[in-house]
C-alpha cells in the first residue's frame, strides 16, 4: 500500500568549522542523524569561502585552528551584514573562565567543550536555533507595529483636530487589557487594532475631516462609511485579519443604534465594545471642530450615564477603575 505524500520538512543548515578531521566527521555524523544539513570547513579561511555560496542557520566553530582561528573567523563573519545575525557556537577543548569570558565578550552566548556528546550537541544547537527564531519573530512583530504606526499617523495627520488620538486610545486600551488579563497575543492584536481603527477615514475628504461646523446629511453618510472602508483595506493583509473587529465595529452601540450593522449588546465583538468607550472618551476630552475639550470627571459621568445604552456596562466599570488607578498613580 502506497502511503499518502506528506509535506517535506526542510532541514536546518549547519556550518561546521573544525581542523581535526576525526572530530569534525563525528560531529557531522551526529548532526546528519538528527536531520541537519551540514557543510564542513577545516578552518576560518575555508569557512568564509563556504559562506559565499551557503547561508547556514547556525555556525559551529572550533576556536583553535590554523590559518584563521575561531575568534578571528567570528569577527570576520560579524563584519558582513548578511551574516551578522547567524547564531554562533564555539567548540573548545579549553573550558577555562578566560575562554568563556572571551566568547561572551564577543557576543557568543554558547559554547561546547570537547569531547562532544551527541545529546548535548543536539540540545544546545536546538536551543540556540529556538532563541534565534524567537528573536526573529519579535523583530518581525516590531516591524509590523512600526509599519502600522506610520500608516496610522499618516491617516491621522490629515485631521488637524485628532493628532495624538491614536496614541492616547492605544495607551488606554492597553491599560484596560492588562486589567482584564488578556493574553500576550491578544494584547498585540489590540495594539494593532487601536492604531488602525480609523484607517477607513482615508476615503473621507480633508474638508469634511476638518469641517468646523456640523456635518450635513451627505457628509455624515460618507463619514459613517469609514469602518467598512477600513475593514476592506485590511482584508488584503493576512496578518491583520484579527484586527478587523476593532476597525469595523468600534462605532456600534450597546442598544443597537450604532453603525455600520446595528449590532447590539454582546453581538458586538468584545474588542469593539472596549475600543468604543476609549474612542468616545478621547473624543470628548480633547478639542474637536464641534466642541471644546470637556473635563475628565464630566466625561466619566457621561460614560456612566450611557452605560447600558451606548456602552457595555461592565466595561464602563472597568474603564472607570483603570482611569482612577492611572490618574492616582500619575499624582
């Protein structure tokens, strides 16, 4: 019976640099047994040439070698931007504090002492690769956040009266999520969602965004389209799909009188119910074309009066608690 084909799992690529051929062959055999793809080099010079044609996921290098030792090889590797992030492990037969300190001063966190045991080799390499992956994921997440922040600030910059709105809303939203003990992945999504909640205003002309008087019916209808427009923009960005409830539903109301879909109570996603309170709070406490800024205490009373009408009553209580705590800690 022919088994069904499975998805191939790519092997991690390791560059092994060791002048002792017997030790090198033993290490290579261990790594190949564990499904690593290995390229070998006898010293630092050979290894540098190998790097011109091969991009490893990790470099495992002896320290004491002829022609170019491990320390010099490491320094040469780190001079090249394309190799600077490759994880590096030193091999040494000298486990003295001086060697360990030198490795750490260079930025090499891990080392292995000869003779190398198979399980120790595998565990150390896997741990180092895992850390490298975690760092890469963190960098990608930070790059996403920076891109989102630039995009949000570009949209916000068109409105003379809402500068700083995104930062303030995001900060308070993160405070509330901490109080509600949201997990880390939801906190990251919240940060993206809070920053992008008004991205759909890209469809609204500047003269409407900055109009000092009340919007007429046609202008208001156009303004009310920004949640749907924002959600459509995000549909084409796969890693921002989880952000869509913040963008699409942050103008829904607890009593069902909001827009764009007239959802009510817990039909409205929790993310949008949370953001709605903060969005209104910031709008009322800052200067807008249609009103001066209102005092903090007055706006808190407004939110309490509209709990169960405009806003989720439970989340209003959380908001009030968070703002009291933060206000007290600021004094």
